């Protein structure tokens, strides 16, 4: 028996389960405390971008002020802000104030105490946090580890594990519900685990398209499509590695990652267009009809990707209309890109699976679709302010569990791949 796959499985299980245990325990312990952020900083910068409405006027915090220190601690990266805010609100409450050292545009330095509302009135009960936030993470991790434990020498099983680790980073609560309960953030951790935890989150949060394409290629079991899928996935994985470095730099030192952040954000649409063309090459391996369908999807994706930005830059107010009209702010543009990227990748993979319908059977595409619909809904609900309710969230997670179970059954029963 080859012990090497078992060794790697044990190592991955220890690292991932250790991270998930700490994250889930802190989420349950602190879910009742609302985290009020008094002001937001410009991206990769110590300068104040916006001041929240609950901050009092006599706190003397203004947009454009440079934050030099928090509670006497110099502000170098975002982790200092997250940690001091966390300690002031969740640990100290009103007994521990937040003292901010500011420098205005004319060079004047002042120290001010920032006031903010403080309450232990989270919008979700302990049972809801457990059901909607903690259990989905645990389910993703244990499902992936289970498949690898049963089929440790299968490449498909290891790719499925990586895909499930990516899905464990998925925001399961759209918009409103999540605003009232803050999940634990590794950036608040003060020990050595902060950096690897942030890198893990950022890498798997950004690499899901690569694992999704590879999973579809290995399921179809065509040698040509597997080689092409790896060629397509390598740039996506490289992009995810850059996002991990960006997340570390954001936390530890703004100056170390400002150039990387500027490149990634300035050319974000170009990266997505490149990914769409790579996925088109992958889809072309399944025949002419699939290639034409994928080309239509890819073209529509590129048009939608550029259209909202063009509207938002016009003098008039731009609106993206779903059920209601809403202003398309810069933040919503970024969310829209995530949503479009998720919809595009889902469509590409479904096209590939349906093209092999006769080879793989009817259950596999349906399981894949059930697995991906909650992921698409999570992106859409955060971008378009879709109507949602408690039962919609539960139904979405139920579909995810059903699709995962179908894929696990297929992989365990199918020959080694």
C-alpha cells in the first residue's frame, strides 16, 4: 500500500481542521456582538475614505485624514485596525475606548477618542449561526476529506477536495442577514496563524474557477480535455497565488502590496476576459456545437462585463435593473464582476457536462447543477439585492448538500481516475 497519499491527507486534514475549528469556535462565541466600523480606509492606504453616520461630529474624524496610530499602536496594515477595533468592541465594550491618532491635510496631528454604538444584539441566534454559517463550512471540509480518504490515489478525489475547500469560503448569507452577525476574521488574530489563515482564505476563495474546470475535465475523462484544462487552470491558479500575496500585504504592510493591488484592480476586467477565453478553449474540446454555445456565452459575458462600467462613468446616474432599480456604485461593480464570473464558469462547466450526457448519465449534470446553484445565488444576492428570505437560504444550502452527495456517490462508485 502506498502511504504517501495517506500522509498528505493526514497533513491536510490537520491543517484545515485546525483552521476551521478555531474560526468556527470564535464565530459562535462572538456572533452576538455587532461590529460597528467607525470609518473605512482607502484600499491599501492609511487614509480615511468614509466616516460612518453614527460617528459623532465632535470626534473630529474627517475624510482624507491619515490614521497614524490606534490606541497608540502605529497603523502599518489593516490587521492593526481590525485587532484594535475587535478588542475595543468585542472584548472591552464601552470600557475600552478607541483612541485614534490622526493627521489632517495641513499636517496637524491630533488624538481623538472615537465613539460608536455598542450592543450584544446580533441578528442571528446561536442555532441560526450554527445552521447557516458553521455547518456549511464543516460539511464542505468533511465531504472533501471523506472522498479522498476513500479514494486517496484518485486525482479526481484530490481535485474535488480542493473544490470543496474553495466552496467552504463561500458566503452563505446574502446581504442583510449577514450584516447583523459578524463571522470571525483571521485578520483579528494576533499570533502567527494570522498570515497562513489569510493566505488560505484568499487562495481558495479565488481559485474556485480552476478547480471547477479541472473537476469537469476529470469527470469527462478525456485525455485531451484534461491537458487543456490544466493549461487553462495554471494562469487561474497563478492569479489566486497573487491574491493570497495581496491579502497578506493588506494585513501586514500596505506599502509592500500597493503596486500588486493596483495592478490586480486596474486590470481586473482584463483578467476576467482572459479567463473567459481560456474557458472557451477548454469548451472547444467537446465539439463544434459546444464551442459555438460557449462562444455565445463568452461574448455575452464580455459585453455585460464592460457595459455597467461604461454606464457608471457617464454623467447621468446609472442603474442596473433587476426587480428594483439601484445605483451601480464602484463597490457594486466589483460585486457584479464576481457574479458574472461565477455565472460564466457555471455555464461553461454545465455545457461541458451536458455535452457528455450520454457517457456520464443524467444524474451527474443535475448533481453538478445543484452544487453550483447556491454558489451562483450567493454572488447574485450580494450584487443585485435579490429578494430573499430565510427559507431561500435553507433551500440553497439544501441543494448544495444534495448536489455534493450526488457527486460523492458518483466518484466513490466510478473507476479510479
